[in-house]
C-alpha cells in the first residue's frame, strides 16, 4: 500500500496516510474529505546500503549474528 501526503482544505492540516487505491481519505483532525494530494518527499538514493552496512558492522562488533 502506498503512502500519500494530503493537505486538508478545511483546517489546513498536512498529514500522510497509508491507503489502498480505492480508499477514500479523510482528514484525521476535522474528518473532512475535501483533500488535496501533495507530492511526497522521497529519500535520497544510496543511503540505505550504508545504513545496512553500518548496522551489520555494529552487530558484528557486539557479537550478534541476527543481522547477517
């Protein structure tokens, strides 16, 4: 299920929802369905491999074998 960013036109709240394609989104603050879908921010490429490698190195130092 994709994660979408929304802006409520009634209360000006900005939030993100995890939803199916056929779901009707509603504002969690005021309950309105008058929402604008916004462009979501994406994570920069290339960061996840470094994070995984650092986690595995830390686990190796601590003697944990669960991350290998």
